[in-house]
C-alpha cells in the first residue's frame, strides 16, 4: 500500500468542498462545448462528407448483418443518422461527437472511481490534445465509434469486477459486443481484459460466480447474427481483415511496421504530453502545496496498466512477431486511459496556480485547433 504524507493542514478534499474549482461543472461544460463545436463547425465549412462516411452511407442503403470491410454496427448507425438528418451532413458529425463525448464520460466516471474529481477531469481534458478526439473524429467511421465503445466497455467491466452485479456484467457484454461488431480490432481490448482477470487474484474471483455469464450471453446474442452472416458469405469480412494487414514477406517488416506505428502514435499524443507537462512545472517555494488526496490501490494501478496499455502492447507484439502492416488510424481508441495512466505514473501535485495554468493552455490549444481547422478549409479549394 502506498502512503502519502500531507505537508499542510489543508487537504485536497477540503479544497474540493470549497468553490474555487467547480470540477463537475467544468467537465460537463467541456462536454457540451466539444459536442457543439465539433458538430457545427464541420457542418458549416466542409462541402462534402469524409470518405469513410460516404462509403458507409452507401452500405446503409441495404442493411446487412455484415459488410466486406466491417461487421454491421456502423452501417446501422449511419442509416439512423441519414434518417435523422435527411440529406444534411450534420447528423454524421453529431454521431461522431456523441461517440467521443460518451467516451469522455466513461473515462470521467472511471477516473472518479480511482482518483478524486479534479484528477479525473485532468485525465479527460488531456485527451483533447490528441487529434483522435477532434480532427480525426470528424469522420464517423469504425475507429471513431470505438473511441466511445472502448471506454464504456472498460468502465462497466471495472464496475462489474467490483460490485459483481448482473447489470454491470450485462452492460460489459453489450458494449464489448458492439465494439466487436464495429471492428474486430476490439478483440485486443477484450484480450487485455481477460489477461487482467487471469493475472489479478481479486479479479479472478469473478469467474467463480455466475454473473459474468450474463455478460457472455449478451455478447453472444449481439454477435450471433453476424456470425451466421459470415458463414453464408464465405467469411468475407475476416478475409478482408487479413488482407488489410498483409505485406510482402520481409524480415524488415518485423521492425519497420511496429516502429512506424509506435512513432505515429507518439506524434498523435505529443500535444497531450505537452499539455500534461504544465502540471509538472516545479513549484514555487512560497506556494502552498497539496498532496494527492488518497493513495492509489495496487489493484487500480494494475487495472489501468493491463487494460489501458495492453491493447497497444499486444498490437505491437503481433506486428513484431508476424510482420503485419499496421495502420496509424487503428490507434484511435488506444489512448482511452492514457490521461489516467499519466496521473498514475507522475501523480502531479495539484495547486491552484498549476491547475489554472493547465486550463489556460487547454483553452488556448482548443481554440487554435478549431481555428486552424476552419482556416484550412475556408482558404483552400479542397473541402
């Protein structure tokens, strides 16, 4: 058990009871602003939908339990978006941002289970620095949908392991199945979750109780139509997935592809690292210091590392072993727990001055990002 010693008589919890940081209000204001801005702005400045959205709109004209490139969920949701928005594009952008906001909400809830609210807020806001949650999330596709479904799966899985309720296990199964029915890549998340259960003695106890079967049955019920469809369509989606990662055999692939993928993910996450670094700027000796409000349990640390880092580690290892060709966009859902993992690793002391420095940079970055996007599309012929 890790202990923290307070060097001041004023605790962080007492700070939260005061009104100088209305944490929950800040979080929900952020969600609303993000949803509105990244829905309205693309609707106004783009003259056409992104390529993936156009392709999926074609799929949705004939609803099937699977398609050549993906299982069925994206096609069904695009059909709903078209129904709601008619010939307008705004519904596609709205659905994209609903997925992002749902992911943020799940991370916030998980963060509140492990940290105090201000740390949970930081764990979410840091992710706004990653293009996967704004610029890349404009395109409503399988990767963007995973941005919402992965955190929801993780949240209910965490809660299911704690309270062992039928409700949370069933919700875990539902969102896990939706994830797989969005993209098979979700299996790397499910494998990470399974490895955590096998590794952690406390989590392993859930296998001795029947509630997890509720989640498994929910998973099968949602996945079964697609499984039947695969048998009647010569497993075309699985064939496409293998063709997608195929490359001309070479020993160099086992080094180049995983290295390139890691570098691409680092580039995407670099602005978030810079944003987080503002919390680590050395404190003034005259400034009041507040320690972390509570110790972080070893169980929670292990959960975050297994479930948060497991998918990217498994992805890179598969590429090293088999030389598979990785696409940068596949990293879009991999950063769901990155903000919380940074907090675990560095445990920054939260002071009033450092927090408002962080918020100021966050607002400036968000404004510049949105302004740059508007400028880039209103000053070129390519929309």
